[in-house]
C-alpha cells in the first residue's frame, strides 16, 4: 500500500516528525509494505517513543488524507504492531546506509522474479 503518492507523503511525514523531535535521518527507504530508517537521535528520546510518534502520526494522517486507505482499514490498524531496532555499534554507519540504499534494487529484483515466475 505504500506506493506512489502515498509513499511520497509517508516520506514527507517521516521527515516532519523526525525534524520536530530533533532526529537526524541518515538513510531511509519506503518500501511497499515496510520502512527502513537509519537515524541519529538524542538519548532523551527512546526508540519506542520515536516509533510510537512515527507509526501513530503517519497512520492517522494517511487515513485522513487518503480516503481509500480509510475504507480499506476501517476498524483495523493500518500499521503492524511490531518493529525492529538495533544500534549501529557492530557495523559502520556506511554499511547500514548502503544496505538501506540498496533496498529499492532488491525489491525490484524480487518483484521481477515473482512476475517472471508466473
């Protein structure tokens, strides 16, 4: 569901929320069914609180702005309940940023494989 104008708006919302919470986005990618973010945040903001801000605001605003989502998710959550977070201590920041930048290429490979498979 995170494609086209909805994916673009999701990126805008992520930037707005991060900026208002003094969070620097080092890399990011909006996939059709999930989002990768590599951020630098102050210690006063917990990861769980940032994820709460992001998921809550993005879900609410997208459903208000795109009525087709509101119909599709009527009475349901638009977002998954969980998330994955890790610190970058074991690998370099460059490795993580490169991984996120490559997500679009990997997604296209998967999509092409699935299409060719049919």
